[in-house]
C-alpha cells in the first residue's frame, strides 16, 4: 500500500506499530513480567508478518520490533528485518530493543550494515557485574563486548543509526545512575531512557523508588504523617460524633477537613492511608530525586538525550504513551492490543493491593487489517477518552478507597467512571514507568 486509501486521512492510520516478534527470552530477570505469566512461548509467523508489513508498513512512520521477549531469539529475525525494510516507506524507521547477549559481531554487521536498523536499544541497568548478576544473571561482560562493537560500527558506518540504552531503576542500582550516564556519554550513546520498575511480585515491590501519591496532594498532607494512624481513627470518631449531633471539638477531624478543602481547591484527592504506609520511603525518594538531578547535569555535559521517569505522579497530568504516539501493539500470535501492558494477564502490586491485569485484545491481525482495527469504534473511543486522562480517568493513588481495596481496583475490567478497560492505576500513564516506543 503506497498511498492513503481514497477518502482516508492521516488520522485513520497509526503512526507506529509495535510488533512482538517473539515472547521467548534467554534471560530470567528478577523484575520481568515473564516470572508471573502463563503465556505460551511463541514466535510470530513469517507469513503473518509479511501480511502485516504489506498492508501497513508503507503508511506508518515507525516499526518497533520487540515486545516482552528478546527479539533476536526469533529464528528468522533477519528475514523479518528484510521484509520490514522492503515494505517500509522511504523515511520510516525500524527499532529494536535487546538485552544484547545474542548480538555477536557477525550478527551486528549483518543487521546494521547489510540490512539496516535505525535504532538499536540495549537494556543495561548497571555496569556493576555483581549487581547485574543479581538482577539479570551472568553475562554482563559478553553484553558489553557486543555493545562496544555496535558502538564501533556506529562510528564508522556509512548508514546512520541511533545507539540507545534503557535503564530500569530500583533500590539496587539507582545510586549508580550518574556513573552509568557518564560512562555511556564517554562511549557516545545517543539516547538514554530511564524507567522505574513495574512491581509484578512482592519482592520487586520492596525495591521500588517512587510513590503513587500525586505530588500536589502529598505536599498538602506530608506534615500530617507524624500523627500516624491516630489521625484517621480520631477523625473518623469525630465524623460520626458530628453526624449524631455531638458538639465537642475534634482536632483530628478539623485537620482532615482543612486538608480536604485545600486539596479540592486545586483539584486533588487525599489518600491518608497510603501516605502513612509510605512514610518510610520519604528519605530514599529524596535521594532518588537528587540522583536524577545530578544525572540530568551529566547528560547535558555529554549532549545525551536523557528521558527520566517521575518519582511522584500528578493525577491531573497523565498521558497514555501509546495514544500520544499513535501506536498499536501486535502480540506474537497476531492479536492486536492498545498497549503492551494489556497484552498479557498478570498481577501488579500497586497502592497497597494486588491488581489482576487482564489481557484486552482489540482485534486479530490473522483475520483483519491494521486499518480496520485502528478505525474500530471501541478503539477510537479508547483513544479519545485517554486524550484527556486527568479528567476522564480517575487516579487511584490519591483515593483512600483504592488503598482499602475497593471493587474497581481488583482488576482492570472497569473503573469507577465506567471506562472499559480501566487505566486508573496505570504506572505508564503517570510517567512513573516508561515505554520505549
């Protein structure tokens, strides 16, 4: 397809496709979703990939060839890349994200010099071998050897490509971030994306270095943390006493009512239970903030484009990265999804409870075309609603009912505004966890 279909406009087409070429991986990283799912190992069928490419690659800007597996595990990855290059429009881009362990010198030359990639992103959370072995397993030396060779190719290649790095932050490695950025800057990396970790297990939950309370809300209630749970208990008693006509003054109730009024003036809610349970994180969050600011300074010195996550969300400033970048996801079996988070069912530990994220397919590319699915009413509505998430989608981090496990946080089928699916606790929309798309 070389031109837009008659009667169609640019709004009728996605800008990018993220295609999971395989969900298999040769690593067993501690923080990976693969530890908690029951997915069938699968590579995308070559004929299906050809179908998708011939139908859509000539009218989209970017093809992203990775999902929740290691793309170089696909037995025919070279063939996939050749097909993509053949069908892609002239100024289109092809990107992969890799753990780097399989990218030998021979394969790197073939992918980057002979066939052509525009962006290759390495997942390198640390340059400390002992930390790496704990988080991802053995093999850092081999990965760095492959990384150096790709960097060498970039320096002398006739065909330009971007060398990027992804870093996942947690307690184990956040202090090393400035050192990592300086190290990568001296090598000549183009772009670094730093993300917080998504906690799929209780073990990883203990390693997070962010809060889900909105910063404006937190600033209003932080001074109340020293009162402890007595503030909630006494204010609750005061509330019922007031309801029954008692006129005794209740200091705790006055504090709560004053905070709520101030929060409502600026358009936020107050989640005291989450605040009280999070108070032990305040010091480490302060340290993380200092590390991020130091990292920004180093990145500027080396002229690296550095993308950092938030360590506090803002309920009124949330965006779906897949909606903003007009990107559709394709799973390795050919099912289409609005984002990578909804591709597989899995648990998520958030706001002091476990949420069961259910997979939410929106079409099947074995039977349908990309444009048909993109224009489907339910998908168009999904994107429209999420164009203004601050108004249309609740943020449960600021709601005490979520922390006390209300009905709408048990899974993602629906939220309390009746949106289906519910994105009310999406860490990606809050810019806490990053999508590299």
